[in-house]
C-alpha cells in the first residue's frame, strides 16, 4: 500500500501512521513473525526516506531497527551493510552521534 496516500486520509497524518506501523512491526517481530515485520519495516523506511529524507532521525532509527532484525534472522549479508551505512549517516548528521560505531 502507498503509506503516503493512507496517511493523508488520517487526521494525524503520515508520521503517526509510520509510528503505528513501526510498533506493529516490532510486535510482529516479538511474536516471531519476522518476515511480516520486515515487510512493514521496509515499507515504513521507504516512506520515511521519501518524506523525511534519508538522514532524518526517524528514518535512521527505522533503518537501524531493520538492520538489527535482519541480523537476528541470520541475514547478516543484508543487515550489516545497512547498519554500517546508517551509522555513517548518523555520525555525519546527528549531534553527539560520534560514539554510535
């Protein structure tokens, strides 16, 4: 689904929708439904990247959560590069983030 279109129809808008979906993904992951969780996380990440930009703190947080979930699933070949890229971006744009790595 297009999260942007769905978000426009809600009174709170797009960002609260992303927060709700991120929470849903977290709960699904906690229940062991990791594939479903990662699908949602990827959709949220794509929507946040388009809307907020790739260096926005919320986008970076979602990217790190996805990287961690991928690593937990043994998909280190996907998770590690995403984590490394996200840490590098965070260190470049977030104040006080030089200790992330």
